């Protein structure tokens, strides 16, 4: 019996690793270089005497119309100082972030040789969750104060489904997503299945760009909600089919199944058990199925319409 259990555990471990790392590639020979500047540290340790030097180093963060007193007051503000102090407790050493970014940039360049690593700047944004990460091809701006951990007191008034991803592990996911948004073309397909596939395409790029990340972390689900998605995949797909939602252009479906939310809305009593964005998760499985059945490059996939991806996916939900 003990032997049988050991074999089962081994198979489960192998399956888990394959699920997480099925698209692992060797990027050791991929050459990238990038710089990282800590505006958060440089700014909040600036004095009246060194302000000019800081402004010269980061001219795009300072308006020429604002007097120096505004910046000095901000640096000396009690709340601002506390924000910086709390962030430093978590991010005094960001060597892990450099390592994560290096791996991310290498993977992107592996699939897209034209990719150039941006200049990375860390900062504090007073917890601007709408702009946690800003990517402009030349620059990558990361607001560290949005990743202090879900239980941090700064996030007390935030709903759980949002703040659960305000942690160090999810930071690299948000960075990857910011870059991916510039790679996935806008689509004229307004059908629900077309939108699901587009969201699934973004998640599939995460498979390729950050293969060591867990699937739950990639989509931002708690482990409990992620298990729900796996266990109810067939029922969700059946619901979409029976209610003729796949080719619907009803924009209300976005809020119900695609947008960030505490749960998806099937209008059933057990809805709260589901994760939000279940449509994006289904789209992810469709794209994965497409790549399993079709030998195409990642660049070719990005040029393929959502309709064609769905038709060629041969998608069948797990039973």
C-alpha cells in the first residue's frame, strides 16, 4: 500500500510540474541588458541641498512649473515618510526582482528577437492600483507600494479579490501583463467567445514568458478559486452553450465573466464560490488546446484571429 501511495504521489508531482512548466525553454544564451533605478529611494532620501541632482536624474517626474517647496514638503510629509518606510521593509533589497525581470525579458526576447529591454524604475504611487505597472517600451515603471502583501494595513479597505494579488509573487505577473498588452492586437470580434479567446491569449503568453509561475498566480485566483475553475470547467462550458452565449455580442457578459470581480455571475446561489473572470480562464484553455493541436509559432498565434483560434482548438472541457 505504501508503495502504491508513493507511486501516485510521484505521478501527481510530475503532472503538477508538467502543468506548470510545459513550455519551459532554455534562455541561458539569450543576451539582454537593462538598468534599474530606484526613484523611490532617491526621492525620499533627497534633501533640499540634493533636490536639484535628483531632478536632473529623473527630469520626467518633475514639472518645471512646480516650485521646489512642493517636493520638499512631499518628502517631509508624515504619511509619505511612513509609506516609504513600510515599502523599504519589504523592498530594501530588490535583487529578487532583478532576477525575475531578467528571466522575463530573456523569455520575451527568445520568442521575439526584436524586443528591447526597457529601463526599469521603481517608485511609490500612493497605492495607485490602476497604474501599478506602466510600460512604454523604453521605460518600465513599477509602484512597489502596491505589493506589500495582502494583509498589510494600508490595504484594509480594499476588497479581498483585489488585494489578494498585492504581493511580491504577483508583481512579475503584472509586469508581464503590461508588456503583453502591447503585443496582443485589438480585435474587431465582439462575440463572447472571441473576447474569451483574446483574454486567453494573454494568459497563454504568461505560460511562455513566466513558465515557473503557478497557474493560479498567472490569472490571479486564490488556490481555492482556481480549484473551483478546474473542477467546474465542464459545467461552465455547458452553461455557456446551453444559454447560447458563445456568439452573443451582449456587453453585459463582460462584467459577468471577463472583468475583474469577486465572482462570476451565473445567477445561481453558489456563484460566490466561483472566481471572477471565469470566461478568461475558459479562453485560456481554448488557446492551450489550440496550441496542443496545431504546430504554430507564438508569433503566428498572435497574428491569428480569435475565431480561427477557437475553430482550430478542438476544445473539450475536462470532465
